[in-house]
């Protein structure tokens, strides 16, 4: 897999109809915010179509069907690089129910008897990483997106920041958080710090992973409040188009990604961290109840019993 | 003399009755099942009000033939989906070909009652449709190829139905994409509001 400058590598698997919620967020951010055109030549996205992953028998590719996506934040400080997949979120979207689920997978989870799953992204690239996660969760992931530190902060800044409610004190020098509970406007670096902080919580990385899902939902709320209407959508898509490299993915796909995100009610999104158990070193083994969780998730993208 | 007066009165009554029957559409039908219709039909001309180009690459202008094709599709949408049902009292016909494959399911879902007229309540009198000029926003890709276009317009109508007049107003944004060389509807945002006689649902929106 090639790496792209300020990459959000976005893998399309299967017929191009819908997209990753985070991808949707990114798309919708530009669709919904009338912000100035970013610097010319600054590429944030690379969109690639890869062969379908098996097990998609219950999705026919129609817009109304349940879709599964993968959103990955990687730790590369190099604007041109793709690093460890440290923020891993499998997202199921049920357009008919206008609901979604975010399954948060801690980066230290050992998958398939191997080491930490986060290393697969750095070592094998996003398509292989997507297959690994799809096999682990048991859902046919159709789109995958990854962004690095620079891409993430630029995206958040371009969407005008994120208004969020800080739920507990976050004061951590490593991630540079210094947030008291209550409403707060996060700019790009602030949102990155919020996403990285694992020292402010007793739950460590588990809490951090859950916080990342919470940030995605909050960003969607922000975006939906800034809807500029159908015609404005194309103007903003033109802006976004200057920053995305698309391989076998069309503007219609991007258009639908944004539209899809805007139809999901944030109140109807569940955000759940997978159960984890013990393991060797810092590796986390999948915990009890994970099969039940995944089964509940994969049937319609919406959790009924979790 | 009295006979003459009676004869004239009977004749006048007969003429009045005949006029009454003719006004009811030939007589014989009742208002519940066969409302009479005047022969006043409305028409509406869709006019292009302007084109805005949104370029992801270098400057590009939506070609006239593309704009014309989009306008033809909008005209077909209005004629078949909004005007004809009111005229005929029947659901819209031949509208599926205006929409691309991904949008077809919407034609059978609840959005169809927002996108289109259903023919009900049945028209009993005049029908006056009107539309404001269409504004097209068109998106070109990095190579200058136009890949999406959103056409926005307001449409309104006034139709006489049983019980009085029914006013309907729609704000419609249809997004088109080329499919097999033909611009077809790939997304929509529509809002409809109704007031007057036989209004069951005053306002509704649809997005797809």
C-alpha cells in the first residue's frame, strides 16, 4: 500500500454506495460548513477501491441496506506517513433505522493469535488491516479510512472546530489536554489531544478509545447543525475535492457519504468498547461476551441487547 | 292567458333544469363518486434562472447541452410528477426513468408523496401551477468534467377540490449525475406544504 501526503486513505470495498461514518463526517464537514477553500495542493485524502471482502451475503449494495465501515486514526507524525492504527472504530450504519453503532477496538487488542492489531496497519497497509478487522468482527467492511496527526488536525480546523461537552477532567501533559468538565470548543490540536489522552482516566486506553467514538458522534452533531443545503453541498464538495485523491471512487460516492452521515440521528448512535481480558505483556485478549456483541452488531448494525 | 303563463313557466323551469344538469357534467353522477371538472387545465414552463459552477479543478462551465438536458429532466419531473396527477386524478406515471438506480427505491417509499402529487384529492375545478426559475449548481472534477448538478426551484399550485381551494407549495432540490450519458436524479431534497381544503398533512420533507 502506498502512503499519501496527509493521508486519509479511504478504501472502498464493494459497490460504491455509502461510507464510513468518520468518512461521512469528513465529507459532511465540508458539505455543511461554508469555510474558506483550504490551501491549494494540500492533499488530505486518498480514496482507493479494493477487492470486496467476503461474507457480504446480507448486503446487496442498495442504499437502504446496512453498511459497515472502518475508521482508523494512525499515529504517524509525518504528514506523508501512515503509522500504527491506534484509534480503531468499526461503524455500522442502518439507513432505514437512521441509526448507527460504533464498535471501539483498543489498539492493544491481540487479533487472530498475533500481536497487537495496531501494527497491522503500519506493516501491511490499510487493505490488509481492513481484512483483519473485518475477519475479527465478522462483518463485511466496505469502506475504510485512516488519517494521521496532521490530517486530523487540519480536518478539524477546516470544519471550524468541534463543540463538545467534556465529561470528566482531562489534564495530561503527554497528550496536552488541559480540559475541565463542561462545554468546550476544540480546535484541531485540541481535538487531537482529546483523542490521545489515556492518562486522565482509570480505564486508560479503554476510556480513550471510548472517547474517540464520543468525539465522532459529537462531530456529527456539530456538522448537522451547520447544514448549508443541497446547492451549498456541491460548492463545498468542490472544496473538498481539491484535497482528496480518489482511486476508483467517484464524486457521487463522496456526495452520498456526506448525505448518509447527515441522515443519522446522533442520538441513535451507540458507542461501545469491546470487552477485553488479560493477555501477554500489553496485549489484550478479546474478553467474555465479545461473540454476543459482534452477533448483535452484525445483523443490522444496531445493538439491541448491548 | 293562464295556460300561456303556465307553459312559459314550465319551459323556463325545464331550461333551468337542463342548465343545472349540464353544469353538473351531464347529470347522473353524484358528488361523492364522480366530481365534475372544468376544462381549465394549468400549464407551467420551467425556466433556467442561472448556473453556478463549482469547480474542484480548474475553471469550467457547465456545457449548454448538459444544462438543457437537466432542464428537460426537470420539466419531465414537473409535468409527470406534479402537473399530470392533478389533471388526471391518477398517480404519476413514467417517472422511474428520471431517477438513477440508487434512487429507485425512494419512488416506492413514503418520500413519493412529498416528491410527487398523487392525484388526490381529486380536482373539481381550476388548476393553476406556477414555478420560479431553476438555479443549477454544477460540480466539475479535477479534470473539468461535470459530475454532479443540483437544480433548485420553487413550485406552487392552486387547485379547486371538493370543499374549496387547495394551495400547495414545494421547494425542490434535485441532484443529478450522469448515468450512461444521461443526467438522472441521484438525490433529492423536497419540502411540501399544503393549506386549504382536504389537507391531511400540512407539511413534510424528504431527503434521499
